[in-house]
């Protein structure tokens, strides 16, 4: 009977020390906030000429479906090239942005 009680005490003591070390209570979780830049739809005619020229030069067979702009004057262009749709990003000077 003493062996059973001693065995149970050792097992419970081992489990409680494992639980205490596996889940420390003094760790504060890190929270990252990722904000999505808000784009507003605009007419294709209001695109800067530099963006239009870059699109015509680099994507000559592309069809512009929709255009968007954000507060940083970055443009999101939804285009169709050979039946495949894609989104490309450019700044106001017509330089492509990788996102």
C-alpha cells in the first residue's frame, strides 16, 4: 500500500512540475496589428500620365479593368493580360511596386 501511495505521489508531482514549466505564467503574448492600406476606386482617366505610360510600355497587351489609389498616391491596377487577371501596383511616377 505504501508503494502505491508513493508511486502516485511521484507521478502527480512529476506531472505538476512539467505543467508548470511547459506553460509559464509570466510570458506576455505578442500581438501584431497589420493594417491593410485602403484603396479607393478611381476612373482610368484620372490616372497620372506616367502610370498610363508605364502600363502601355510594360504590359502592351493588357486591358485595364479597374484602377484604385490610396493616401500615399500608390495605384493598384486590375488588368487582364491574355485572359488572365492580375493586380499590379505603381507609384505616381509610374515606378512599379512589389507587394
